[in-house]
């Protein structure tokens, strides 16, 4: 597993350095961002076909087609994202368990992702998380960045699901199992530490 994660990090860095794609940055003012989940100043929403899908009891129900995960960030920062087909971490997060001390959110098990999300992918793993971050206009791994009302609306387009544990990537329309998401904001883009209490957000994605 560690060798696989290391390979993913190397491939991601190669993709980032070789990409000439210009990210999308636009400035819009006086536009309300409708996002249903908020923790530590970070808003999180799921959007599909131009509509924000509201959660019911922590569950988002989507059609089997591409969707967007949207972060509304108050500043340049990162959020560690664990996506899994197993509900263990989500169940722990729902009970208020401190996620920052768990190995799944440590830098040692981090899955690096390329700049600007050219593969439109969500990495899924029971053992590791991905840092989704906005540093500046040239350094981020979202599909689109918008400045709205003094905050950064960061959109990551998801068309493919990459199962890191099985080394298999499929289109969203071919996914059968629910996906369990746990989000842990970091402090100034650094690894979360156990000394600081950070409450994780969580969502379950089910399919129609």
C-alpha cells in the first residue's frame, strides 16, 4: 500500500509539472453561496446538474453521473479528504472522534493529486486521504476557483472514481457502492495535529 501511495505521489508530481493547463479564476461579487455543511469556517456542498443537493440526515443522493464537490474557503488553505467504500471513518466522525490523530489523515499516507484536477477524479481509499488545497491562482488542485464575497469558491469536478486500494478506476456511472466522505480542514495547509481539536465534517453519497 505504501509503495502504491508513493507511486501515486510521483505520478501526480509529474502530471503537475508537465501540465500547461491554465486554471479557471474569475471574480464575482454579491453572489450568495448556498452550501449545506459548515465546519471550522469551511463550507462543503455537492452539486449536480447545476443544483446543490441538500443532505438528509447526512446522506446525499445522486444520479450516477458527474458531480461537483464545492468548498467555500475563507482563505488559502487545505482540507484533507478521505473517500472510502467503508463506513468506519464516517461512523467515528459522526460520534465526534478526533480524526487528526488517525493515520488515514497523516502526511505519511497522503495521496498527492495533480494541479487543476485534469483527470476529474475522486481518489477512494480506506487507508489514506487526499489534500484538496488552494494556495494561489497557480497552485491548487481544484477544477475551478471563483472569488465570491471575499471567499474562495473551489470546485472539484468528479467524473471518475479511482480506487487506490484495488488500483482500479471507473466512471461515476459504473460505481455500485455508496461512498463515505470525511473532511478535515488543516491549519495553514499543514498536517492536522492532535493538540488542536478539529471537528471533521462527513457525508455519505448514495446512488439512484
